[in-house]
């Protein structure tokens, strides 16, 4: 599996909204998968305290 597909799957696994994934992939496209894996958080963790 290439990096783009791995990153796309990681975003899905982390619960990011489907409509946000294409723009996120554009932003992180130049980073390595390993770096992205360390930088991003699961979506529900980011949005947990926002009301």
C-alpha cells in the first residue's frame, strides 16, 4: 500500500469526516506516513472538549 492510501486509511481509522479527508491529504501529502502517524490525533480526541 502506498503512503497516500495508508494516510487515507489512517485518517478513516482515526474517525476524520469523509468530506475532510481529501483536503487533509493535500495538506499532509509531503510528509512521510511515519511523521503523520506521530502528528495527528484521533478526531474524537480533538473535538472532545469543543461545545
